[in-house]
């Protein structure tokens, strides 16, 4: 005689992390506001739909849903598929009007000089940005080369928090890219 399957844990007790790699797991419809915010930031989202709740209307290839309770294989498969799609469709970072850089749904608040430099780098994400352009955008004035190096060192540290790296291309400039 087979043992009966235990009842699934209540939604609040599910042993699921809130973020897996580049996919954010959202409980639907309870976390509707969080999902809207993340969708606007270009983040991949896996919606957990409980019981008889209607699933969300998907408007992006960076979203999917799975009904809970469900099989672990289904959940793992949906996560893996979203991770692959997220890798192919990464939204570039951007700096908003308040000087906050956003990347994959994670914000980092920057000082005004850092925000101006980051804006120049995000405008050319993945490309080398010339020192001269950065010096102009940073409004660095005299001693610009030394000031730029110092500012970029600080910016590099701040951007690591959200998974970005800044690389110095000797004699040419700097490149911002995802890690």
C-alpha cells in the first residue's frame, strides 16, 4: 500500500527563495505591485499561482507562471527556461532623473558625479566610452584625468552591488558591462 502524499505547505511556508539567478519568484496575486515594478525594470519573473487563482496575463517573454502546488520538475523547468530567456534579453541598465541606477530590478543610489558618469556609460552599455566624453559629462574641469580615475574607482565599487563591472581600456576609456 502506497503512503498518501502529504498536504502541500501553506503559501507562506513554501521553501522557495525569492530570487533565483536572474529570475525573481513572485506570489500571484498577492505580490501584484511588486510584479508590476519588476516588469517595468525588465526583470524576469516566475509567478507562483496558488490553487484556483487565475494566472496573470503575460505580456513579456521574460515572464512565466506555474501553479502551486505542483511538481518540482515543473518549477525547475520553468525557472531554467526563464533564465535562458533572461540571458538572451537582458535589459540594459539606466540612470533615472534622481540619479539612481537600475539594473535587473536592483537600484543603486549614486552621488551626482557618479550618476553623470554612469549615465554616459549606460548610454553606451557594453561599448568603450572615451575618457574625453566621460570628463565632459562628469564636468570634471582641471585635473580631469586624475579626477576621472578616482571617480571611476568609486563608481566601480558602487556598481558591483547590482552585478555590473567597469573595465578600464588603457588609452581609450571605460566599458560598462554585466558580470
